[in-house]
C-alpha cells in the first residue's frame, strides 16, 4: 500500500513537490479527456451519428473505464500510485490518437470504439491512482486540499475546451489536435508522477490487507451512501462534459464553436467552485455546503433547458458551481478513516465514475426521443434527490 514513509510537516519539500506533481497529473488528465470531448460535435457530424448512435460510441469509453476502476486500487497497492498512473497513461495516450485517426478517415464508428475503449480504460486506472495519492498528500499536509486536485482536473478541462473551441473554429484536423494532446500528456504525466511520495516495500502484505478490506467496504452503508452522493455529482459533471456543447448546438441553434464555449463556461465555474469552496467547507461544514450546491445544480439545469440563450449560459455557470464539490468531498469523506481509506475510495470512485461515464451515454437514448436539451432534465432530478443523502458526508465522531 502506498504511504508516506514518515510523518511530515507542511513545510516538507517532499510533500509540497508531491502536491505539485499530483496537481499536474490531475490537470493533464482533465486536459486529455476534455480535448476529446471538445471535438464530439465534430465527430457527430463527421460520422453522421444520431444522438443514440453517439451514445453507443461514447459507451465504449465507459466500458473501458468501468473495467479499469475496480482493479486500479489493487494495482496501486502493489505497484504504487506513480506506476499505476503511468500504466493508465500507456493506454490513454495511444487510445486518443487511434480514435482521432479513425474519425478523420471517416471510418465506421465501430473502428473508433477500440481507441475510445483504451482511452476509457487508461483513464479509469489513472483516476483511482491520482485520487489515492491525493488522500496521502492531504493527510501528510494535515489540510483539506482534495478539492484543489479536482480543481486542477477542472482547470485542465477548461483549457482543453477553450483550445478545442479555437481549433474547431480554425478547422484544425482532429488527428493533429489529438496527437499534440497525447504528446503533451505523456510529458507532463511522467514529470508529475516523478514527484509522488515514495511507498513502503511491503507491497505483498498491503495487497492482502486491501483484498480483505475490499469486500467489507462494499458492504458498509456509509461508504455506499457516500458513493450515491458522488454518483449524483459525477452524473451532473459527466453529462455536462458529454452533452453540454451538443445541447447548445441542437437545442439553442448555436454553431459548434459557441457550443464548446458553453462547455467552457460550465467548466470554468466548476473550477472556481473547487478553488474557493475549501473555505466554505471549513466555515460551514460539508453538509450545509453540499445541500446548497446540489440545489444550485438543479436550478442551473432548469435554466439551461428552459431559458433563452443568455439565461442558458447563466444556467451553465450555476450548474458548474453546483457540481463542483460533490466528487472531491466524497473522496475526503471516504478517507475519514486513514486505515481504511484506500479501498473505500476505490468503492466510491467506482460508483462515481459509473455515473460519470455510463450515465451520459444512456442519456443520449433519451435524446433520440425527447431531444438532447430536454433530456438534461434528468440531471436536475438526480441532483435534487442527492440532497437527501448529503448528511452521510458529515465526518464521523
């Protein structure tokens, strides 16, 4: 099990370096994933896909991730977070390039799916490992900074969305765009993981302990309810990543570049919520803050669907703030007991990423019948229901 080798203080340069490295890893992960998502409207047009067909295509990302998530915790326990992130990188980088090549050659969508499967598999393995490293750093610093790591992820997605909007407007070929993204991702991720905290050499016993914890973690009511809360937050975030641009293009009759701008607005305000939200959490506590934010996510969704164009953009901003803290706070809540944190985080991450990755493709099937924009109402309903389970995030006494 990867752990800090000795107690550290906030001034410890090793821990600060690890924090900066994990921030970079989170950021470039978000940048790579959102770079693909920023070209989804182009992919839809190039392959002449209906919303339902696009959902099937996106489902290949989900299947890959959901296969990687459950095993990522054990891989990280045996080999350490740094090596696990690099394993995910070795799958994600070629996957995104292969998918871009298949789209640009106007192949069948079934030729695009293997590349997206690798993208999803690598992302799933990578995500669990970076979150585990984040909780280790958080404990070493004795400071609640998990939202900062997720803010870095969101910041990477914002940058990717803005770059993507510009490249769409300039009509830059998909392969050129994604090829440069893959190269940049490799360089930054290798540097970032090189800063991670070292692990003990007793990997074997740690894996045995993790295996015993895994079953019980899936049977713990609090862990599962935290997972439900994270599931709702991840669904709100993942749906926006996949469908916000398409919904503005199809539902509000905007061009593709403005559709990506709507996604950028959502991501920008979600990032701001994660950066500034730590102070609110310290002052008012997890439960109060999360109730307000899930309410905001519901309101933002309604404005996106029923408002005119400018109100819809306002709704994007409110939705982004509302979706900002549910996922990172869920990770921190799962890690309240350091001794059982790794496998609880694995359980919560699996539930959260199930919604993040599988929910949006399923939403596309509703888009075939009710339109993509109207189908987003499901997000508002799920966010409203999440308010009921928020009290499980309260730290145990």
